């Protein structure tokens, strides 16, 4: 388990493999004890891309900024 700190909040990014893709996730524990799970953030072709995206989303959330869009979104036909 890897934990990063950003402005006093603990960020735990994670990646799960689903088939041939990797799903980015992140959990945040703020200084006041409030815990937030950002859930599934996007699908990626590799683990590193998913991990880096989870960190970017979590820091944006803490900073009150808009979270970045994932590189692609699934479409239905």
C-alpha cells in the first residue's frame, strides 16, 4: 500500500486489473478524519498510467479543482 500526502491529506491511489485493462481508483483521508473514495476513475492500457491518473485526480479533488477527464470513455452502440 502506497500513501502520499498532499496539503495534509493522505492519498491512497490504487489500480485493479479487469481483463486486459487497468482501473484507476483513489481514497483520501483528510486531516479532519473525513474519508472519501473517488471510486473508479477510468480505464487504462497499463498500470502506470492508471496509477498516475489516480494521483492526479486525488490531488485535484483536494485542491478543489476539476478532476481531469480519463483518456477515453466507453460508448454503447
